[in-house]
C-alpha cells in the first residue's frame, strides 16, 4: 500500500493462487430485498417492516400484524395479562410517538461544494434528502429509537452515497480524502452500539456511505466451496441466493433479515448456528477493505496463512474506523438435507447450564442450542398464539400434568432449551440421541419439536415487541456478554440482582423485568444474553435512567469475569470500558493503526477509541 498526498494508490490485483475461473459459477444480479429508499418498506421510528408490529387490538388483546412471519396475523391471549402482571403496564396509560420527522425537524446539511462537484462528475448516486439522511443517522439502541419517537438528533449525515462497486467506493474515499470530509459506512442499520450515530462535535461534512447497492454474489466456486460476495448484501438475500444453488453459509445472526455481510465483518458477528458453521471470523477466506491509505487485502485466497499477524483481524471488528469492507470471500456448505427442531425442559436453570456445559465438553452440540431462564420461559409462553385446537390443548394439558405432577417440576423454576439439528438424517438422529441422553443425566425431559421451532422462530419477531412497550411507558433493551463456564451462573444471578437493585434505588415504581439466556456455547465458556425492561411512568428522563442502570450492569458483568461484548461490538456505547478490556497497550495499538491507516480521521465515526 502507498499513499501519495490524498490520493489512494491503485489496488494490486489478487493473485488467485492457481484457482481456475471456469469452475466459478456466475450469479444473476437481483435487486436487494431492502430498497434504496429504506423508508418505503421499513419503519422510520422502530424495528423492521412497516406492516409487522405488535398492537393491542379492539378486544384489548395483543396481536402481531402482517403476513411475513409464522406469528403474523395471530392473537396472543396471554400476553396482555403478562405485561400487566410482570411490568405493571396499564392500557389506560399510553404514549404516542411524535409525527414522522420532516425536513423542518432535521438539521440542515453541511455542504462541501467541491466534494459535491467532484461526486457529481464521478456519477455516483447520492442524496441529501432529509429522510434518506435520517434513516442512516441511527441504529437501534434504546437511546436512538427514543429520540426518533420523542426528540431530535442534533447531528445527522449531511449526504448519503450509494456506490455500486468496489471501484466506486475507492472513488468516494479518494474524494473524501481530497476534500477532508468524513465517511461513516452504513450496512443494514441494525447496530446496537451507537456505532453509526454521528459525532456531535464533528464540523466537517459527514457522508453516510450506504453499501446496499453492492449486493451481488460475484461468483461461487464449487471446487473450493467458497463464495465471493459484495459486502452490502444482507443476510436473508445472501442465504436465499446461495440456496438457489444448493449452498449456504449457515451464518444466522438474530438480525439476518436486515444486517449486511460487511456489518458482520465490522462487528465480529456471531450467528445462532455457530456450533456447526462458526462465527464470522471462522467463515472468512478473503477480505477487501478500502481505506485512506489504499486497498488492504491479502495476495491470495487460501484457507490459512502463517505470515505474521493476520491483517484480517485488523479489519474484523474495526467498526467503520479504518475503512469500508467492499468484498468478502466466504466458506460455503451444501444445504443440509435434514433439519430438525427440539426442546428440553429442565427442573431449573442451574441444571440446564450444567447440561449445556457437558454437551460442549463432549463436542456434540447441535447447530443451535439456547437455554432460557424461567422468566424468559414465562415470557415466551405468554407469546404463544391462539392457534390451539381442542386436541392440542388437551395434549398440552397432558404434558403439563406429566411435568408437574409425575416428574415434580415447578413451573416457576423450570428452564427450557431450544435445539436445532442440521446434517444428514443419520447425523441428526445420532446427534439427537446423544444430546437427549446427556440431558437426561441432568434431569432434562424432551419438550417436543414444536416448542423448539417456535422458540427459534421467535428470535426474528422478538425485536418488534419493544416498540409496543414504548406505547405503554416501557423501555426495554438487550445486551450480551461472554463468560467462562465456571462463572456463568454467578454472572447471571448477580447481573439480574444488580438490575433489580438499581431500579429500586432509582425510585422506579413498578416491577422491573430482567431475564437471561445462554445463546452460544464454546469449549471454555458461553455467550449470555440479558433482556431488561421497566415501566417508566413517573420518570422525567427514562433513557438517562436506563443508561445508568445498564452501565451498572456492565460493571457487574466485568466484575464477574464477563466480556465487554460477545458480538454486538463496542461502538460509542461501550468504548469507555475498552481500555479496561484490552489494556493501555492494546488501546495504544488500536490508535497507532488508526493513525497510520487514517491520519486525517476521514472515517471519523468516533467508535472504539477517541483520536481527539
């Protein structure tokens, strides 16, 4: 790599190390599922599709609208009472979101006319429309969505650009360097770390570089089992198009409907099926990143290299601070011929954790195994739709009788694990047998395939429920960590206790809701997800109170041996804990890399470490 003034040095073509182009399958170009104008399909002030949301219907029951999900069009007859009992909502107390923000409500764009002139001459699509800018001003933290519903952003991108190729990204970055403007990369907009929020102190023109039009699978190599993709492709499009050719990556983060491949790289993402397919760092063969210094990439596409520190790991987790990931070569696999769900009911959370630890120790974990504590089990039960027939209700009654009366389980203590097995039918049958045998040693009972599938699919709709909470004075958020096995139970107990204590100390009048689940397992530990909510009626600044409580919970996580984050990343939200996590020397290394790659802070998102 070289840099001459503000100009990017031309990239060196990748040497394909003997790969033959005639075995590569070219893929037909298709429009992305999420349109260029995101506001045509997605909510402006909440999660997901406009036509999909939880509502309280005319009968005062909770219903999920639309037709995109298995839960769509169904009423959940138990959810209203659960919300009243658990969080203290009242249907008589409702708060409406403010009307959709217009240009009058949004800061006027800062314009660098020379940059805009050169961008027009380059014929790269761009816009300073207020809605285009607003949709790329935020992710989905509580803080950001609450501003959309009740406040104003003091700083948002001044321009949105939509490059359609790696070469166009090079041109945009060249122009930003030439004219000293800021770039914040934008993928799917699902960040929960304030990573794409504009720094309030930034006085230069800020461009949101939206990669959504770089959504092609450039080729599939059946011999080497790899796929070369543009980084703007979102998860659901990637898996759907690979499936048409009989392949998959198996990478399924909870946000896969909306999050992008480049975003996965930038945050070191993890998926629900990582036990079989690995985390994003395990899937990557090759990366291209455009930076102010030039294009960073390795010279060949090989499964492993011993060539000093791995430059991929400078790009993984860089969170838009060094450049834009433009192209990624991933490992792929044939679509599994057999997929089967399952579930296990444990007498309590402790025995469930011990079982997951043993399954990990014996290295027989299914593609996905996730353990809910009792609070989350009760919540999931409240989300059960009204599709039960007389027969299924009878069967559920028999199951409940068996679990409680015959086996002696206490419904206020049980924990449930949901399972997904993938492979050949023989592999799945063998794995099922082994997992259920291990579970039996820890008091676990098979809970049925239907419960496993429903639990897995709820992952994709659970993010929508926070928007319903907002309407009834409830703020809610999730956060995660990774922790060694011997600290899992202590961490879960202590963090939930800390959340409840902090709520009480701050005068919150209603019961708080704190729950956790183990979502990914490893030889030496696990990922733990927390869900936290409280009714904020009577509070003047609920977001500030929430952020103080979550910060206390993060302190508790670190004190109990947990990490700053397992897969959400750092962004601006968790950056104050980064020095504690990686030490002063680690922070110094990050700053040194930043200063070399981007001395003028063109990628000035202010994530990870502050350069000012």
